[in-house]
């Protein structure tokens, strides 16, 4: 007699939204499928790619039953695709994965252990690197005098900004401060997150950079945990979303449509942060202090000079550090020839 019990849900769900990812997709899939923690599903949502992405995904799905491959009928934009893979997930814990990033085999095992042992933690991530198209660390290819690096006691260079300030503080306003006024590198959005916490958020807004709003909203829900092991690498390359300088390109990436005239991504980010403070379960005093953080966020003349430039000149947000790394490498290559 056949069993009537429903299939057991996986402990972890990994959501991989992708569009035209043929160049790096196999490396990303291999790193995820090589995890020492095996109880996961991998939900891939293909945003109607017109390269070899579909063939690659279908081939891997035939080889591993943990993979669920879904192809969209049209490109809905990156943000909607990120939200879609979470909506399709079943796991107690959830992780977004990019088609071009890499995880060491122990990544999931370490993060699952943390979330199992610390029920108050909403998100867990590890030390992270930035790698180029050849899987080489950018620390080996750029000027070590840049402010983005710090030299550890053992002489090794390390990226600054993570873990975020106050990431594990008991006070939600201080954790919120650490997100808004800390590093713009939201690599922790690729951490392992409690699905129950994500369900309480707005997820990704329909604007470029909304992962920082999401991380701020998660910070209002609970502390982060940072594992001091280098188990994650984000790929920085010419085609990466972090290297989209034009506001129209960023809008097209995020939503599938061009940005409306005189719209500002930075104003959308500000609105997202404000809505997060209204939605969160905070005491009146905590909410006021979060608004104080928003006021500090506003009182940054350089930021609002860039807002005006982006509205009038079509300039996008972010990308300055990525752009500098790409230029540094070009200069080093020129001087070595």
C-alpha cells in the first residue's frame, strides 16, 4: 500500500534567480551542489534567458532531484525574480544565490548549525571575498591602500564593512543603524535567513539596491550572526549587476522596465527604509531612534548631491567601489606590460 504521508520538506531552500547566466552558472551550481549539508532544495527561476541558461539548468535538474527549474514566459526584472524563488520555497531556512557567486562546501553546514543553536538569530553569513571572472581574489589585483581593505595581524588583507556594526546587538535601533550608516556592500543578503523572518518583510522592492532595505528590515526583526570563516565569494565582473552605472540600466535590471523621468533610486531606498520602521514591532522610543538614524542618513551632503545628479543626469546608485576595482586592475595590467 502506497504511503499517504506528504513528502518531507527540506530544511533549507536555495533560490537562484537568473537571466542570461551561461558564463558562470555551471560554477555556481557546482559549488551549491557540493555542499556538505545535503538536505536542501534548489529553486531556479530563469527570467526568460536567450542564451544557454535554459539548457544548463535542465541538464543539472535531470541529474539532481533537489533542483526545481522554472522558466518565466517573459523577463519580469531581477527584484520580482528574487521574490518569486522565495515564494516557491519550502524550507525552514532560505538563501538567495547568484548565478555567478561561489560557496565553499561547508557554507550551509556552518550557517544551519548557527540558526539551529541560536533561535533569536534571523540571518547568518560568513566572511566573504570578491573574485574576478577567473575565480581570483580582487585583493590580489587592486591597490591595497584603498579604504575598502584592512590588514590583519597575520598580514592578510581583508575587506572591511562586515560584520556590520551592531549586527548582534540586542537593540533593534542600533542594528538598524549598522545597516543604514555602514557599508553599502550588502553581501549578507546572500546569507542563510529564517523563512519565518523573511515572511514578515516587504522582500525586494521594485528598485535597484532594495536588498539594503531588506537587510535593514531584517535587522529590526533580530540579530545577525557572522561566522569568521571565508566561505563565500561574490564575483565582480563587467557584466555584474553591481557594475550597472546608468539609472536606466539599473531600473531595467531591477524591474524589466526603464526608469521613469525624474525618478530617483535613492529616494525609493529612503522610502523603503521609512516603511520598514513603520511596519516593525517597535516600542515608541525604539521607533523614534530609528527615525533618528534615518535623519542621520539624510544628513549626508555628498549622498544628496549624487541624488540630484542621478535625477537630472541619469546616474545610478552604487558601483563606485566596483568601478574603482575594475579600473585599478586595468592600470596594473598596463604597467606590467
